[in-house]
C-alpha cells in the first residue's frame, strides 16, 4: 500500500534535529526522502545552514525499523499517510512554511470545501455555548467543514454541534493514533468518522499528548482554514497561540468579545485590542465576513419571469471562472494563474463585484456569489 518514500520519510522525520522545515530542505535538495537518507551525511555541505551535527542521526537503522512498524500500524488501522512533498496535504495547510512533513489521517476530508477553524477555552461558559449554538443554527445549510482540536469545552462543542447539524467536522490531535486524549472524547472521535469527518495528527503512534504537542497541534488547526474564530479564552490560553499562527499565515481571525471582568473573555478582548482579531458583532455579519454561501431558496413560479443574463467579456469570463473554481482565492493566486498584473485584474474584479458575481473578503481574498 505504501511506497519506499513513505518508509524513508517516516525514518527521516524521526531523526534528531530534523524537524518539518529541515525535512523539507532535505527533500528539495536531494529530490526525495530516500535520497536524503542515503546521501545527506556525505553531501551535507550542499545544504545551507546544515553542519555535520544536523545530519549525524540520518541513516540510523533504528529509525528505519521504527518506520516499518509505523507503516504496519497505519495499514492495520486504516490510517492515510500524507506526505507534504508529494502534495498530499490539504492545500491551505501546505502553503504554510512550517507545515508538517507528514500528516496522518483517518476519515474523509474534501479539500474543495471551505473550512472554518473554531477554538476556545476548555472552561466554556454559557455565553460561549450560546454563541456556538446560534452560529451553527445560522450556518447549518452552508457548505463548509468545521475544524477544531477535540479538547474539552469549546472544541468538543464545535464537533458535537457540527454532527448535530450534519456539518462535516475535522479534529486535529496532539498525539498519535494509538490513543484518544482526553479519553472522554473517544466516542465523539468515532462519531466524527461515522458522520463523514476526519481526524488528523502529525504525530506518530509513539507520541503521547505531551504539553508542547498542543501548541504544535494549534498551528495545524490554524493552517487548515482561511479563517479562525476564537470563542472564549483567558489570557495566555492555548487558543491565543492558534490565533497567533493564523496571523502569521495571513489568515482571518475573529474573536468573541465579552465583559472585561470575565476571565474567559479577557484573551479574546486582548486579541481585538491588539488588532490581531476582528470583533464579532452579530452572527449574520460574521457569516457574511466568512464568505459562507447558503443554497439559494427555491421560489415558486407564481409569476412567469425571464432571467436577465449578464454577458461577460472574455477577460471577465476568465477571471470569474478562476474565482468560481476555488472556494476562496487570493489576488496573488489569480495573478499566478493568469500571468496578468494586479492593476489589470483589480478593475475586472470590481466590475464583477458590481455585477453581483464576486464578493471581496479581507486580505485580498475573493469568492464567487
């Protein structure tokens, strides 16, 4: 089922001092994980910023034996091994410079669907719970995937509300697939898979839920989506790190403000104060800002009418089709696809907006209407 490249990728990633960024440098230089495994020790001087100490653990046969066992574990438990350098990662996550070299997956994840990451405190209040209930009620007919971290509190509520409203949901774990932490959420993880959702982790089956893993996990939660919502968090809460990663990736961040005396609102208030998140005013405005599209309501044919067809020019057709083929696309991506300059593209997008064909989002992102 898995190739030699999967084997050598797991072994290489297991080596001391070979994190995700160094792994990616190695496979870009040597062309594959296998070549890096075989050549890096002899040819490390080809690598900018690498000394012998950095590559000294590469080639360790113990890591190959570990990789063989890991592949057997994945095959036995229906786990997909996604390799970044194979282009297997979800598209938005793969854009992040520190994206995981390897992402293990259970279940289904439609990369064409829009995603929204929703995070918050483990000590959720009735205020946060009411917000989530209202949000999922408003968006139950929208086509998107919710993303969270399978923790207690806000994360758990996000996954449960998604399942209730038949919205696909993806959970990112801070440990390997040999366990579920917290154990209270084991049944919830099974429901996520039963309802067509997905579980992700960058950690192999030897990794326990150590404290530092949760911060690492949070960057994947942020990286999977164009937008992150922080529901409730105290000062220094883990969700603040998720918002920080989202900012670093130039993604949108929204925060639910609250009373300055409420501990679980202080982190959100601070994100808004520092201009690291936009304040959520109403659910409707939030849904509009996220660019979520609801199915068009069917109207009865009480009166016969003819639809007015808008004739687009050839260049308008080109730009509109590119935006329509993507759930959300940036100006830079349009420039790359068309080879046109921004000063030629932006007036065309403005025309499409005036025609009601396209909507602009913050950060020079666009969606078709």
